[in-house]
């Protein structure tokens, strides 16, 4: 029975991507109870937990000591130490000579942090999972890690377990899953710098800091997403990545539901992992043969909060929906990043974008959640139209997400031409009245409802047409 379940999940994952995904070999797990081995050949046979592909949308949170200067980006410490002009000028103007980055930590107060309020916002955004930076490249841990003495949230700063408090609040919402980002390397940790000088032949940093830290993080907080980063200076052998993932999949408290990305060594990116990220803000615009994620930022210039950001630096709500439509159409998940303030608040502009996304998903979520890519990802003729689909009994339901309102209220969808039959019906999600449409072997012509009628129903940003087609399409 166990073997059948694994085989079924593999086939389901393949269908969900809408292409002939390279079939995962089951040779290493042929008998019940056999464990994944610390090799990519074995680890890559693990089926993707279904919840992740069904979720489609998540929230990313970059929050740490870099939120105190809130200038430039979350790479503040590194950029300052590298003598980048803007950062040096900022420190010269605002801080006394001899000021150290570590001194920022005492002002990372989080006094207004309300984890339940955050969780409510994320639930209203329509997201299905939340990923918090447990530790960025600065090395400061957002939980009281015993492997980060005097450089964690309990010893200096807010004096509370921020990660633990948020994890608890997220899980109270029931509809949300909790995950963590974790940086393997730390810019200025002496142990890492020493290992680096040995060309990573020594592993003191991994043995005494990173590896036990990751075990502690998973065993204590049970994250269902492990979003690894900071891997690019050494191969997976140095980081003991395969060994960690084998433990994660075999023996960890989240072994059945956890998903991990592809950032486990300089030789691993976009090659191995439950889902690929390939690069920041990755959106290839075409269907991919492996599950992937578009981790992107509402602030186009930074992952962390910036006090100097201008309105033009932020994606609009329409930009966000457009990014979602193209990402999900091509088999990806969208991970939407916001940067909280040092006080523990989420700026109103981030809140507005997330609530707009949630309102859109309340109407159009049927075209996003649990869908699979269709034969076509975008229309062959109409600009700004992306497709998703789902299989239902002996029919295929196709969703056309239209990003631009046509000037003459009529739109031609060439990709639907000849796909429909006499049973096909076409509707607009959120609009209860009949939609006028005609179809030929070449295209489907759709007449939009009057704009004022859609505005009265708060149908905005993008519009979704649902049409049922014969199963063969």
C-alpha cells in the first residue's frame, strides 16, 4: 500500500505540472520503511507534498537587525563593510565614529509586534503559507538559539522569541502553514571565515554552528518549508546538505509534509530540491518541468524594510496580480515578500497590497488554488491573458485570467478556438449574469460586461473567464 501511495503522488505531481516531468525513480524506496539516502539520486525520488503545489501563494518576511538602519537593503552590514559610498555616507551622517553593526541590535525592539494581527493579515491576503527569515547572512537568530550566544532575539533586542510567537499565531489561523528561511553562511562569523580560508576543506563552522542550529530549528518549531540560502560559496559536501535533507525527510517531526528549496550548495541551485528557485525574483514565463517558486518583493529594490523607499519603488496591486497569474500558469508558486519595521509593524503600503491581493483571490481564487497548467500558458493572440486549468470528471475547466480591459469590450482568445463543444459554458468569476460569447475553430470571442457593472461588484485588477471543455483538451 505504501508503494502505491508514493507512486500515485509522483504521477499526481507530474500531471500537476502539465508536462512529462522526468519520472522519479522509485528504486531506492521499493520496500516499506526503507529510508532516503544522503544522495541526490535518492533524495530526488521524494514526491512533492501535495499541499505545497495546491497552495500557490505564500508570504515571505525579511526581518532582522538590518530593519534598524532600514536603509539600502538587508545587506546593510556587508555593503557598509565593503565601503559602498551610500552606506558609508549614511553611517557618517547619522552615527558616531566607531559605531558597530552589533549596536543596532539593541534598537531592534519589536515592541509593537502583534503576531496574531500579522497572522490575520496574511490569512486575509489569501496566502496559504508564511516563511520568516529565521537567520539572515548577518547571523542574528530570530529565536533564542543556543548556537548563537549573545546574537539572538532573547539575549539582545526584543527579549522574546519572535519566531516562536509568530509560528504559534500562524498555526492558530488553521488555513496557514509556517516555514522558515535560513542562511547557511554568515558574512563575518570567525568560524566561517576560517573555513573559507581553507577553501572549505575545514568544516568547523558547519559542525559547531550551522548543522546543529538547523536541527534545533526544525525540532523546536516544526517548519513545513525550509527555504535555504547563502549556499553559493561552497558545495553541498561542505554544508552537509544531503545529510541534513535525509534526516529531514526520514526522521524529522515534519518528514511527511516539509518542503525544501534548491539552495544547498554552489553545485545544487536549480538542479535538486522539492522546488526550484534558480534566482531571486525568478519568473521564466514558460512552463517548467519541475516545481518552482517565484520569490519576489513588493519593494522592487529590497527584501528588508527601507525608510527611504519612494512610492514608485513598490509594485502596484495590479503588478502583484499580474505576477501571480503568469507564475501559477507556468506551474510555479508565488512567494510575496514584505519587510516589517524594527518596531514590529507592517507598513500600510504592504498591508494595502496584501489586502488587495486577498480581495482579488476571494473572487478569482478558483483559478489559482489547486489548479494545474493548461495546454497553453498564455494566449496565442491576446496580450496579457494567462491560462490555468483543473480536471473535473470527464471535463476540463480552463480559466483565462485577463489582465487588461479591452478598449471595445471585446476580446479574442485564439488558444480556445476549436477546443470547446456543444456542452461548453463560459462565465466570468464573480459576475452572475450571462456572458455573451461565440466560438469558431479559430478563436473564442467574448464580450465583457459594462465596466460600471463590474466596478459595482468590485471586479477589478484582472478578470477571470471560466469555460468547461471536453476532457481531451
